[in-house]
């Protein structure tokens, strides 16, 4: 399966956030790809990525909020590009409205005949993807931290490469139950990339 990634920048996308001419070969992964590989290591490849600010917003239903239209827009781009799935992470950054709008986009993508046949494994990181990385260490309460980015920096984990190495070293086995947004996202990735094989 060919997958389209989306995220806010280098942390989420690695070298995929760069313009094609500036990407390494193979592209160094970011957090989205590295986390998804912990759920399902094979059977899919990254075909391309788009930064959140560059998503062509879905034009149908222009009364919808921008975040909802971004989710629908990236799913449409995946369908038009022949991708089987979209993987994305969007930081909540304290905005309950952003979270609701992103979740609305995921729900609407699943209901739209125009967007069928594209799996959507996306969601909001509460409050930021750095909180998820701290949760991989087994730390409870990371989704309530006021500044998870600073906490990671105190541990010397500032670069995208160091964050990917943390994911590869610790995996997802120690994620606390209170890391709810991470658990929800991992579940969606599992459904899209590693669905259960029917018995029989």
C-alpha cells in the first residue's frame, strides 16, 4: 500500500517535509512514519508527504471550518494520487475547537463517497506530539503537561533524528493508559495498516 503523510513540519515528517529536490534518498523519517512502523513494520511505503499549511483545502462545503477542510483536502489528494491511506498528526495546542474540527473531518471523510477507498489514520496529539514521545518512555500524565517540548529538550531530545531514535528504542509497549490521544491514533493506524485477517 502506498501512503501519503501529513503533519506540521520536520518533527512529524522528517525529510519528507522538504521540497522533493532537497529530500534525501531514502527520505529520513519523522515521527508519523516511525510511530506507524511500530504498529505495522511492512506492507506499506510512503509515497509522498504534505505539510499541513500546504494542504489544498476541500472546496465542497466551504462553510466548514478550516481544519475540517484540511483533513478532507488531504484525503482527497490521497485519492487523486492513488494512495491507499493517509497518516497524519496535528497538535492540539490547547484548542478544543481544533480537535473537534479535525475529528469532524475524519468522520466526514469516512462518510463521503468521493473519498472512499482511502484509509484515514489521523488525529490530534494532546497537547503536542512531544507528549506522545514522553509517553513512550512510560511516563504518565504527559498529555496534561504544560510544555512537553521543553521537557523533551531537557532530556536532550531536540532533533527529529533523536525523536525517531527514541521511538525505535522504546517502541509502543509502555504507553500509559492515560495517553488517550496517542492510544486512539495507534488504534487507527492498526485498523488501516494492519487490519485483522478474517478467520477461515
